[in-house]
């Protein structure tokens, strides 16, 4: 779905010198409903939905993803429940 906005923040799981919640970037889904982010450093990140699709409820908890050697290229699918 086009136009859904997410922010990517990093956590301190791999590097305690990194501040929790440090914003990496904000992105909006394309016409295919996708966001691609490459070349992330190995650590744990949280993805927050900041703008939900019309008629859908915004996610209330972040999605946690860990990037590392053994992970490969993680793909995350987000399904929003309908409002109401």
C-alpha cells in the first residue's frame, strides 16, 4: 500500500555506546507497498509505523529486527488491522 510511513531506529544490543531510539531514517512505502533499506550495520533495530493507511489502525508496538552475518536479508511484512 502506497504512502504508509515508518521510522527506523537503532537499539544498543550490539553496541552499548549507541543511544536507544537513535533515528536512522523515516521512509514511506512505494506503489508496491515496499520500503527497501540496504547496508545496515549489524545490530538490532526497531521499526515504528508513524502513518497508517486510511481506514487501518496504526501499529502500537515497534517491530524488532536484528541484522547480522547469519541473518542474510531479512524481510518483514506488516499487516494492519482495520479501524473500527
